């Protein structure tokens, strides 16, 4: 698979100029572990606008997950839409995000997935049904949760990063590390709307990219374990995640699938021209899955 045309982080590769090219007690434990991880991994001051978001609703819940190097800012509109529909909502700040690149360098998939699972378990402990929504790596995490937890009520993903990158891309990353290069240019702010802005890092730790890539490779053969209703929203023009990632997910899940193409947006569609459609379709899909 050619990195420039199909790699999960092909935009980053193009910009890189280095190298040759039980529930009750278990929930309490998970919550305590998440609190410890959050204190340990979010070391710097949280950037203004990157704060986590919570909303108390009247019944069912939605866990909303942001993307790689991003923050809850990119998903705040969607979280507000879910809250406006009466759902309980949690939009956590993932470990290492929303502070400094140096903080992110000390985290990995284990930290991000543990935080996501802790948030899911906490919601599940107090709400009848829980859906999961995510953008990009948030979509990876959402799929991972849906594959692990058959009680996920619905899955909503926007440009999910679920297709493992090719070996050539991994070779590039490992080559950078061999040269002592730990950080590459950012993959953030892939937007068609010139007035929109994603609050994200301007650089990314190479080891974090490798950690995500390994997680994608582990997750790919497990996607068939996703049996809940799944909404996949894919931007026609995405310079970060290939559209084939949505094809992979749609063909792998074993539950009902709804596919929506976003014609006017790039990768961060939750902030782009199609953001209203993303919010409308996500809320309606969750409501239907919840039986409302």
C-alpha cells in the first residue's frame, strides 16, 4: 500500500522531510485507575478550549471521543448536540492531549484506550444504554470498545482510523527513530472551511504514531465482533485517513450499517462545512438505536 495515497497518516508522511521518505466493583476500580492515569499523564496546564465536557441527561448516554493530537474542542459541537437531545454525555480529554507535545510523548495506546474504557464503564454504571461516538483515533477507540463490549448500544464514527498502515510507512517511522528524530510535523487542521480551526498539536511524537499503528493492526481482525448498529460518516476528501478505512469497517462489522458520505468536508468533519449534518445524523441514529 503506497504511503502517499493510502497510509492512515499520509498527510504527516508528506510533510515529513526527515530521512529517505462485574460491573460495580470493576467500575470503581476502572474509575480510580483512570483518575490516576489522568493525573499522571496530563502533566501540563490544559489549553484553553481543550477541557473535557460532561452533561447530565435523563436516561441513555453517549461517550464522545476526540482524535489523535486533538482535543474535546473538535467534538464539542457533537457533544452539545447529543446533550441537547437529552442524553447524558461524557467527552473526556485523552491522556497526553490538550497540554504539550512533551506530555503526549509519554503516553501510548494503552493510556488512551484505558481512559476511554474507564469513561465507558462509568457511564454504563449509571445509564441504561450507552452509545460511543468518535472522530479519527476517537473512531478507532470507539470501534475497539464496541468490539470488546457487546452491550454498546450504537457506534457512530467520523473518518475512523481503523485501517492499518502499510509496512513502508512503519519503516519510515522506525527510520526516523533510528536517526534520533522523535517528533514529526502535525496532522491536525485538515479542514475545507477556511474559518474553522482545530485545537491540536503542531507536532506529533513518532512513538505515539507507532503505538496507534500497532493498535490498528490488532483491532482490524476484531472488527467483525462489532454487532451493534453502526453509523459511518466519511469525507470524500480526507488528507489524513483514507476513505478505504470506512470501506474496511463497513465490510467487517456484523451488525446493521448506515454509510454517509460528507461531500464538503475534509478530515475534521465535526468542525467543517458538514458539521450540522454530522450532528443531525448522529443524534437521530443514537435516538433510533436507543429506541426513542
